[in-house]
């Protein structure tokens, strides 16, 4: 297959070339057409060609919570959004906290996923030995909830945390919110205003202080034991003080920011309500702007989604009752490219933080770049095709999005996974299945 006249954005450069795909991999990248032209030619004149997005944090809800989403439905949505690889979180039913459950879930992904995939194994207060078993290293990383969120996997035993950071060479990926501070804030506001708190209280209960205190604890433990720590979905300006501006290869502590924390602010609560209720909470415009700057400066390493669908009924009720989380994987690249149009980021930075960096951080073999010999995980984007998010074009099983009604300037038109055209202007190759991501 030949993709000709594409405007390639890759490794900090922006140039026009032709990409020849042979089987699953990129055979050549050249300004000249190959001597032998294959039968299948895709004219990419006027289109951007990006490496496939690698989302290092999704909740595809399978097994056990498939009324919200499943690996097949959510991987379809991912592919339509240009996400060619994902890493799924362990808070399913059963929880992915044993090697047996991990292997079962890998088998499930192999059967169902249109995208490439990897999985996290979850830490609990009592599975420290399980994390060191043969086979646990198949996981991309160990996920630890240092603050409770959806799934009740809170790890709050100090002895367990010490063991986790001192005994594991694998990446420890942490959800950081202080449970003690959250609990105290909740009690204070309930005592003052009653149980029926509206959404504006969410970011006051799950406060900046709660995030910073927990992130600082994780960083302190990582430095104490020289552990490899990856901080998930940071949401506050103050947490940026815990991070360094160095290349990923030189970091023992890395950090992720999610698309929703770069797009929304607490000013959007009045308009969108529980649609934008996430843990950690959406914070102020000042926090959002600090996250944007930290991404540019190199303190933040990766942009992901924390894609976490709930059915609409689960998102109803007060701040204390509505489920936290929302679907984003179909729209993450589109949102980031819209921020480029607004002058916030450059397309080169988006590619770095959504494709190159996750591949480097997790040591993914032959992924994340447009390079000869690498897997042909590629996305063609029309930068001049405006469209509006509506219920009719949503692919999430939960059938809603906080972005409904938003008009974007870029649209994903084709997505290639391992050399196959899996998504083509709304049409999927449903026969295709992705591969398990190989970790170096």
C-alpha cells in the first residue's frame, strides 16, 4: 500500500513524503515515488499523516462492567479517533490484580480489540507477592490507587506502599489524591450545606491540596527507593513543582496529563454539570493554563484520556452520588489539534506527547514513530474539515460525550493499524484484530 503526497508530522518535523507499507510495517519513507507502484494507492494530498496515538490510560470496562463499554466497542471508538494502541486499567470485575486475571484479560483483548493493546496489573493492600510472580511483568506497569476512585482499589497501608516502591522494578503508575483530605473536606461541606451538594463542590472536596499531598507522597517514596514512578492525570499547578524538565530517558519520575484537564476548567461546571465530573476533578483556569505550559516546558511527558465511560443514568444526582469519569478516546486527538489551531500547542508537540513519549516511556518495541521498519500504525487527518460532535456520530457504548455540540476543525479520516486500513471515513474493517504491545 502506498500513501502518497502526505504531510508527515513526526519527530519534530513537518514535511511531505510518500510512505510505502509492506505487510504490517513501514517499508520506506521518501519524497520520491517507489520504482514499483503498488495497486493500492491512497492520495493524501492536503492531509496530515501522524503516527498512531498511544493512550496509556483507558478503562474499557471489560470484564464485568460491559453495560458501560467493552473492549470491542471502545477500541472501535479509539480507532475512529486515531488511537491505534491503548493500555487498559485494572479496576474491572474481577479486578486485574492477579497474574491469572491478567492473562484472562489479555486473551479477551486478543479476541475483541481492533486496536493494539496492553494492560496494567493493579496493586492492593494485600497482593504484594502477586506483583512479583512470574508473568506479572507481562503488564505494562503496576497501577496503584493512592486515593480511592471507581472500583474501590485504594492502597492506604503505609507498609504496603513501602513494599510496593522498594520491591518492584516495574513502572508504578499512581492515581494520587489524599483520602484523608478528601474525607475531611466532604465532612466539612456536608455539615455546612447538607448532602445534596451540586457539582461545583467536586473540585473543592477533591481539592488541589488533596492532589498535591498524595503526589508528593508518591514522589517521596519513589526518590527514597529510586523506584520508577509515573504519575497519572495530574490536575493542579502546584503538582508541577514536583516535576523536572528533562528528556524521558533521563527521568525516574514521569507524569501524564489528560485531555479534559487541558480543555475544560471549573468555569464549565455550570454549563456541563456532571458530564465533566472526573477524579481528579477539573480545576481552575489557572491550573489548566499551568498544565498547558508544563506540557510545553517538558515537565509533563504524556497526554492521555483516562477514558472512563458510564451510562447516562450513572452520571445523575448530586456531586456525592454521580459517577466520576467520562468517555474521551474518540476525541482526544481532535481536541489536541483544535488547541493547536487556537495557538496553544503545535502539532509536533501533540505527536511527541501522544505517540513518541508513551512509546519511549513504556519501552514499546517498534511503535510510536513513522520510521522505516516500524509497525505501520498511522493516522490521516484532514486539517480543513470542520465537524460537530453529535449523538449520531458517537461510537461510545455509553452514547454520550461532554463534547456534544462542539465543532472541531480537524477530522480523522483514515486509521491504519499494523499496516491495515482499519478505519476509512466511518467504515471499519471489523475482521481486523490488533496485537499485544511488545515491551522491550
